[in-house]
C-alpha cells in the first residue's frame, strides 16, 4: 500500500489539488488550504511521518518544479504557494492514541516549517489497566460505523491494532498487564467514563497550554461526533449542552477569541467526515444557501468590532460531513443506533444562543 509508486501517486494528487487552489485564489481572491490529517493505522500516522513526507516529497525541489509547471508559476512562487496552501491538521486525539509527547510533536512541526492549519481538540478512551472486565465493558463501544484503532503498551513496547476486535483477540490469547488507548472520540470535558475508563483529556490541556504560549494555528476545532454511538448510560444530558460545554472548555483553556470560539462551537456541531456515509447533522445538509445562512447566524451573534479587534482572517466555517442517505434506516447488518443521524437533536442556533450567554 505504501511503496514508492503509491507514495508518488499520492504526491501527484496532492500537487494537482494545490494547483487547483492556486488557480482558485487567482480567480476569486479566496485562499483555500489543504490540510493532511494523520490518523492511527493510516499512511500518515505519527508526527514524524508527517514531517518526513512533507520534507522529502511535498516540499521537495521536484514538487516545486511540478507545481510551477502545472500552475504556471516561477519556482519561488511555487514554493511559496506550497507552503501557503498545504499543511496539516493536528488532531490531539489521534496523536494521544499514538502515545506522542504533544508539546514535542507540535514543536517539531513548527521547527520543520509544516503549518498546522487546524488544531483539533478531541479526546479518546484510555484504559490504564486492561482486564477481562474491561474487555467485556468495551464491547458496548465496538460499533460498526467507525474504526476504533487501538494502540497498546505492554512490557514497554507499542503494538497497534486496526480495530477493537483485534485488540480483544490479542488480550484473550495472551492476558496480562497492558494499557490501551482507543480511537473512540468522547466528550472533551470528561476525564473518565465511569470507574474502568479514563480519557486522553490531559493531552488536550497540554496542547492548549502550548497554543496559549505561542499560537499553533489560526483555527481550533473541538471535535466530538460520537454522541449517538456512546453507550446509553453515558447519554445523561442534552446534546446542545454537551457541545456548549466542550466549546467553553476549549475557550477557557486556550483563551480563544470570541470569533474562534464561534468557529469551534459551529464545527463541533457539524463534525468531521468519517467512515459513516449515512449519518450527519440535519442542518449540515441543506445546500449552499442554507449552509451560508447557518454561518451568518454565528456572525450575527458577534459584534463586528470584536471580530476586527481579533485580527483574524475572514474565515467561514465549512461543513465537511458527507450527505446522509434519504432514509435514516440502518444499513443491513448494522445496529439500529448506527442508522440515526449524529447529533440529530442539535441545531446551530441553539448551540450559539446558549454559548453566547
């Protein structure tokens, strides 16, 4: 999957996209960026791989020449365009699952000159001590919609599993002390999920401390999209309250501007693109005009003078969820809860009305 020919094909596709973004900027004056997001069990998995891929491939002299030809630019212009349009997403959940030192990882990206276009505040499940009781309890989280990549520390060594079932099998085959971190997004304001499970929330706090001292990104997104796949006993409140609590937690930790908080709250409702093709918040699927109207609702809640004082670029929130199917009935072979749209009770106006109080 990741031989030289495949990596070269990846790079050609990325450069083709960047060339399109250069042309878009020339035609419209709008700057659109492409941010590659590492994730457990993917081609780009840890921060060192991101830095290596950007340095050896995307920012290489060969890539500069290729972009110059495609976009009709000089080599200096092409190099500038690459760094303007192409960067990364730093998802704190993903890198915490990989047992990365968050502060060191962010620092290494900065030293390598790879821009973080989005700092994504998200939390995963952490199991300090795996037992048979824990494995049984985790079966409730093994939903069919998402992959739950699991990274294990056992006897000081890291092992990686593409999904929970593989981790379960490894434990049953060789029981013994170990820790698991599981790619299952959980509310960012929780430090534990009952007596057996903890979360990687400390990694969020570490990243936001770094961001507070020296801004990592112009955009902070609070990502939690698993409300409807959490076990029932953890659904103890209203989803809008959950989203607002998450946005406020991020704002307090990082001292975000009001504009940044609005973007964070908006995107935590809308959520990211993931493997599910049949789940998405209803308000994210109303077409361009309705989507723009939803964005204006956020703008209307903020004083224009405050936005100007923030000194932030003109940024519009973008919904990245795939369209849900006409029917929300679960696909064949999936559990009933997998067919329900995520955040189906949440509305952008409700979130921002409560958040602005």
